[in-house]
């Protein structure tokens, strides 16, 4: 196992243990709904977002136990968004991480409600005083950051624009705007919410970290689009080529493979530059960024 | 106009003005999504929940401007839940308050995303420091109360159990449990979140108000079940008899009309008893409770 693979495994274990402690048990009524929530939250996801939260905390010298609730709430948001994105009325996907999507394993109504309940749960674990974390006033600010990241000017809005773009010719600027909302806002929240917990940062440092997250978010999405073309269904855990099958504009469909790879690399390097003032504590954040632009699934 | 009708109109205006100030404009991208959000939030609802928030504030001597964000966030949650409940995979309703439901006026994907974004917006207006309201530490507590009220052990869980009960014979205890979650938790949140903003209440007073909200929540749901039988589609603004058409157990289907009316009245009287120690400031709360058990739609 490489050093980074070990780090990612540790982050996964950390957020999964958080879920195990804080998600309702499968035996608790309504059992089907709770089963669907655990099925979707504990399905072997890559946990890139929690890893970004933990790596940002290491960069800033924040105790990891302080920000487990941030990692957990963001990953719950991500998991809920996947459930809803996969619904027949949306992307209509049958497979997610190699397993039946929530509405296939259960049914559509359960999948809608599981997603709804997981969004509520994300805010609930973020503000539960019995769960270790920042002081209440900061938690209110974190709630606001998370709510903006997933709302109509963030993740949900991005998904709406993504669906509206099907079968359309759009510019690369329009595509970038869509992805900044759909994927970028939640990636940014990983870094932004964590740095909210560090009260000693100056304005310049905050702005550098924010820029890092912006560049990384775009690189992440370009890489996703590239993988949809060059990878295979088994490696992806979801149908390869689903974007082009659905006639969705992607970086690759607009710019071609080579130019997309070049841009991904450019955003990656710009992201790294923003971490210059956080050496050497940003080691994991750098390695994560590299992993994100080189990953195979 | 009766005194109460005037009070309800004032409460409606207050929450609608809050929405107008704080919901994204229809002209802001993604315009379809924002159109669907405003369509669903500003569709002439009865605004019973905001009225409960304002009446509780009057009971406790809290400035109304302090709790507009509570009234707004709860009503956003209620509106979002109606959008999702109406979806084809759930109750499959075409009409809501006499107008096409969101997925009929727009489409299913937009309706799912509008609901998702409205849940996020509810948490966002509750914790936005630029919106007047309680201090940040209290807002964190309010977020937690609201998140619990709408999560898998609250509203979303109740809806899951309600769907699971279709075509089943269930006991009146089981039905009450479902409705306590599906409707009761958000009604209770109106009173509970507002009293969180009053730091001078003693334990006995808190407990009385909470009991009031529990009894009222059940009376509210029994009245809903009664109206589904005795009212007509025009008055209800949604198809009369939709519960029995869907073979959903209701108070009336289990207990009959007469016994349901008797129970509704009992819960109403128990609710009023809990307000004894808040005379005379609880005038509006009493009148609202009476309105809830006597309303025609």
C-alpha cells in the first residue's frame, strides 16, 4: 500500500466509524428508510471529501476530532445527492460503485425520502452538541456554509443546469459554471468549512486556501469527464460512457481528450501554487490533489 | 373579516414578505429552478405554521422580527415536503391548493431539485447572519431542532411509514405514531424552536408548551383526515377523498367519523389546558388552536 492509499484508508475508516456511531440503526423504525440510508452512506465510496477535510485540518493544525462532524456532514450531503441524481427522473442510473443504486435496491419513494432524510441528518450531525466539534456559534456559521454549498446556487442548482444542458451545445465557460456549482461548491466547502474552525488564519491565507479549493474542484470534474471516456464500467463502478450516452456536454465532448487533460493539469498546478505558504503541513493536501488528477475511478 | 382571519392574513403577509426578501429571484440562474421554488413557496398556502410561530412569540413576549427566520425556515420545510409528497413515486397528486403540483407545472426532475434546494434554503435562512434573528449559538440549536423535526425520525420518516401503511390494516396507535412524525414533529418545532429563543422560561413552562404542541399536532392531523372525507375538492384545493382512493389508513377509516371528531375535540381541549399558565398572552395561540380543529380546508 502506498503512503497515500494508507492515508485514504484511515480517512475512510474515520468517517465510516463516525457514520456508524451517528446514523440511525437499521433496526430502528422506519427500518426500510434507515436501511436505505445506511446502504447509501456505507457503500464503499472513495471518501475524497472527508479526506480533503482531514487533510485541510492537518494543514492548519486542527484536531481531527473537532472536524469529524464536518467530514461526516459533507459526505452525507454527497451521498444524498448521488441517490437523487441516480433517480429515473434525473440521470436514471442502475449502478453506483458497482452496486444497484438506491432506487433499484429499494424503490423510488424510499430513495427520494432517504435522500431527503440524509440532507437533514447532515445538518443534524453538524449541530448536535453531543457530537464533539466547534463551539455553537461556529457551528451556525458552518451550517450556513454547507447550506449555501448544496442549495440552488450550489450543488442542487448545478444539477438542474446539468440536466438542462442535455442535448444542447454550450460553451466551455457555461460548462465550467455548471460544474463549479454541481461539484465545485461541495469540494470548496471541505476546505472552507474546515478553515472556519481555525481562527488564527489571516485574510491572505484564507484566500489562498479558497483558491486552492476552486482550482481543485475544476480539476476534479475534468478528471471525472475524462474517466467517463477512458475508463471501463468495472473500474468506475458505474456505466462507462454514461455522459455521452445521455448526450451531456462534458469537457471532453467540448474540448477533446488531449486539451481536457492539459487543462486538468493546469488547474492542478495552479491549485498546488496556492499551498506554497502552507509547507510542509500541507503534505496530505498536495498528495490528495495529485491523486484527484491521476485517479482511475 | 373576523379578528382571527385578520391575524392569519398578517402572519401570511409577514412570511411572504420574508420569502420575497430572502428567496432567490426568478431571474437568477438557474431560472427554472428558482421559478419552481417561488411557485411552490408563494402559492397561497394557509401559513398555519408561521402563524403558530408568531403566536408563540406573542405568548412569550418575543419580538417578531427575531423569529421571522424561524417562521420562514419552517414554512420552507413544509413547502418542500409537499413538493416531494406530491411526486408520482409518492402520493402522485396533480393538484395542490387548486393549482398544478410542482412536477405538473414544471417536471419531475425540477420538482425533486426544487424540494432539495428548499430544504437547504430553510437551513440557510435560519443561520444567515445578515438576516435578523437570535444570536449564532442559539441558531445552531435551532438548526438542530429543525433538522431533527424533518429527518428520518421526524417528517421524512413519517412519510416513509405513511407510504408503507397503504393497503395495510394498522392500529390506531400505529397511525398516531405515523402522524406524530409526519405532521406532528414540524408543528411541534413551531412552538419548540420559538421557545428556544426565550431564555427566561422555567422547565415547567417549557414542558407545558411542548405538550400543547403535541396535542395540537394530533388534533391537526385528525382534522385533516376528517376534511378529506367531508369537504370537497374546490374547498380543499386538492382532490377530496384522495386518502381513501389511495387506500391509506386514516383516523376516519379506523375510528369512523364520529369518534374521530370526538378525539379531535379531546386533543384540542387538552391542548388548551396546557396554556392555562400563559393567560392572557396566549390569546392568539388559543384562537389558532380553535381554528385548526374547526377549519374547512
